[in-house]
């Protein structure tokens, strides 16, 4: 099973980066490195499209439970957070609202938690003017975090509650964020662990059984 310790040992031993080691490990069992990068670039584009669509939508979802909050957060003058944090929340809500409206999103790692990772990465990406190559690298790191969690626990809300879905998504986003800011493998590990701990115990109890509230 993959661990952060293994990634650190491989990176130090081979004198390469964490991303390169993740890609090498994955390319042995699934797709080639180029294929992995191409698929993640497509995922990144879908994430961007979902945010744009979600912010533009002012109407409610078919159930009437959600809709329009993403744009309201983005234009609100009453903010408790800075610009990056506000955008991250808006982008995450936009993605969740597109999902609730049966639109196209990237399950990261699930549909119910699909807004967390793109919310964080795209907000930071805009603030730092990050290239798609760096953002794809960040998705690779996020994917490794999700894989590490899934091999030991679960990503499914039906099995592990919101702590499994949103907890895993938060861990993936936190680790990816630290990565794009130049953090070490150890720092990425701690970020993922702290985010996951913060949501431990969160139950899955959605209103009317729909993946909308609080999802």
C-alpha cells in the first residue's frame, strides 16, 4: 500500500519529486505518465467549467433546496475571509450547485464532496497565476492522498458518512494547497492529516436524503 513515508523515501533515494514518484508508481499499474496527465488536464477543465456555470446560475436546483449561493458569496461585501478564502467557498458552492442540478462535475473524490478540491485549487491558482501544469501536479498529489485514504478506510459517504467524503476531500485539498506553495512531503502529510482530523465524526444525514444539504 502507498504511504507518505514510501513517497518520501523514494523521492530522497532517487533525487526526484513527489509528483514524479507518484506518476512512476501509477504508470506501472494503470496508464502511462502522459495519459495520466492528459486525463487530469481534462478533469481540471471540467472543474473550471463547473465553477463558471455554477456562478452564472441564479435559479434553484430541481428540488428547490439549493442554488444561487455561489454568486452571492462571490459578490458579497460582508466577508470574514480574504479574497482567496472567499473565492474558494464560492467556487466550491458553484460546483456543488452544478452537481445538484445534474450537471457535469469531477468526483473529487465523490460527487457529494466535489466542490472542495476545485474550490481550493482554482482559487489559489487564480491568486498565484499558476499554470495548468502546476495545477495538474497538484491534482496528482491530491489523488495520492485520496488513494492512501481509500486503501485504509473509505471515501464513500454511504459507508463512512460525511467524514469519509468531505474529510477526504478536505485532506486532498489541504495537501494539494501546501504542495503548490512549495511545501515538503512532510508538510503535505501534516496538512492532509489536520484537515481530515477536523472532520472526523461528521455524520451523513442529508435533508430529504438528497445530496444537497448539507452537501
